[in-house]
C-alpha cells in the first residue's frame, strides 16, 4: 500500500520550510582581538591546502604579537629565524623571542638562549662573555619549566666556557627574573 503525498501532515514532515524556523544571525568575529588574530595566523601557517600562506600568517601573528600575545610573539620569532613569510632576520627573531621569553614562554626562553649562545661564538671576547651569561640564564629558566631539549649539551657547552664568576652572575640573573605582565594597547 502506498501513502499518498496529498496528506498535509506527510507533506509538512518531508518538505522544506519556505523560511527557516529560527533566524540565526551570523557570528561576528572580532578581528581586533589578539586571540582571534593568533588563530588566523595559525590557520594560514598550518594549512595543508592552497590556503597556506606564510606572508598572511606573519601579518596576523604581528597583529597579535603587538598586543603582547606570547605565542604569536614566539611564532613570529620562528618565522624571522627561518625566513617564512618574512625576510630572514636574526635581530628581529631575537627581539620577538625576547618579548615572549620575558612573559615566561619556555620555548622562547630556550630559543633565546640558543641565539645568545650562537652570538657568543661570533662576538668579540667582551661581548661573548655577556652572551654566554644570558644564554645560561635563558636555558636555566626554560629548564626550570620542564622544557626538554633535543640537545642537552647546550647548557653544558655554555657553562664549560664560563668562569665561576660568570656562572654565579647567571644564577643571580635567573633568581632575579620576573615574568612581565603583558602590556595591552588599550591599557
């Protein structure tokens, strides 16, 4: 036996309504929000499709980083270190790592330590000592947060070229370190 479509209850059940029952307003995205900007950066940087765009990712990270978004600052540091979407620039990389490291990001602290260690190898002797002490400080701060490195000899290599006074200075800097509170433009 076949059911006829002429019956109104059956037609209502299987037919599309002419107008939606609930009007749903489109969600407005706040593109001025640092977290939204960071998410946009991630979207462009990590997409495996044709939408991957490091230039766009860097722009979105920069917007969030300028609002003191720690992970955006770190990611921007990585992008400058690798020349992804921006020209390779060690000074800018160190600057962004430094901003994130000051906010307590362990990955940024480790990368800043590595940058200081590399600088100590290229620097004149007076500057090399300062770079090694800073490398020690950043490595220790990252390690205190449980940051695991693939190369555990980093700190050992830095310490092996430091005097006892240099190590003591590095320990004082570690003890004196205080995480900076993010500065927001609206404050």
